C-alpha cells in the first residue's frame, strides 16, 4: 500500500515596511500580521496587495497594484528584461 504525503505549498514572499525598514516575509504572514503596512514586490519593488483564497485549503497570493512588463513574477506580462517598477516603493 502506498503512503500519501501532504505537500504544503509555500507562500510567495513580499517585502513589508516595518519601522522604516523593508523586511522579506511570506505573503501569509504579511496578510495576517501586517495588513496595514506598505507591501512591495521583492523583484520590481512595485506596490503589492495580499489576497486570500478561502477554499478548503486557504491560500494567500500577491497581486501587483499596477502591472508592468519588467517583473518576472508577472509571467503573462514579463518582457524578458527585469526592471524596477515605474512607481517603485523606496
């Protein structure tokens, strides 16, 4: 008989501004503990929001507030050349 192993999907990572410093945290932690803090994409530094999928297996995802074609984390828009977001958060 084969044993089944549950695989836990890892949460995407974003950066959260805490006391003036950008910290890299999993999106589920950012969603749970830092809802009101600014969040940015770790690749392009564009503003992101966390969004929940509340199904049988809750999952948090990241969404860019404004899409652009220089972020590899937006596969459907990525043009192949990484670039900071035009409205990158510093």
